[in-house]
C-alpha cells in the first residue's frame, strides 16, 4: 500500500473509532501520546516516515507538503470541547440531567476537562458567523499562533 493510501486508511478507519470514544471514556494525555508514538513508529518501520524527518510534517495537509495524518491530540481537544458546549447549549431535559450528573462528578468531569483545555489552548478572538444553516467558529490560539476552525451544522 502506498503512503497516501495508508494515511487515508488510518484517517478514515482508525481515527473515527478513537474519536467516538473520546467523550465516553476518560482518556489520559499519556495514553493518546502513546497511540501517536506507536503510529509514528509503525510508519517509520514501514518506510512511510523517515526516522530523522520532522514529526510535525505528518500532521500538515497533503496539499501543503505534509502527509495529512490527523492529529489525535487536537482531535481529542476539539471533541471534548465540542461535546461540552453541545451539552451546555442543549435545552433538552435529558441533556440537563447529563449536565447535572457531570457537574456532580469530582474527578473526571467533562465540563472541567473542557474548561482546562480552553484555558490552556484556546483563547477566543473572533465571533460566530452563521451562513446557510452552518455556524462557523474561529478560535485563535495565542500561545501556538494558529487558528482552529470548527464547523457545526445546525439542524
């Protein structure tokens, strides 16, 4: 299998399995880093990634000269913050029960983890733009000097 096909297979088959579990299980940062490390090691063993090549190039889009591998740490952070915001903004009775239960948890609360991620990485600088039933949220990261763009489809 060529490198483009292997990266596409990882992004379409393996990453969604992990993303589905991000809100359900309490993933430690070390566990996610171990998965990323094992993936890089496998790509190096199979000859897709050179041992002395820049690691960040793996996560840059293919059109921009990278490999296009999805960054699991960023995906985890976006999933946790998105799930937390969705639970907070939902007016449904069940969502309110989930929010109350989550607020009562002492150690691994989704809201607390989302707030830590927001404080550490995301400082909101711009606004929400709504076009054609889509909400676009631009979040600028001051520390790392890049912008997250999250698209939310409004039903």
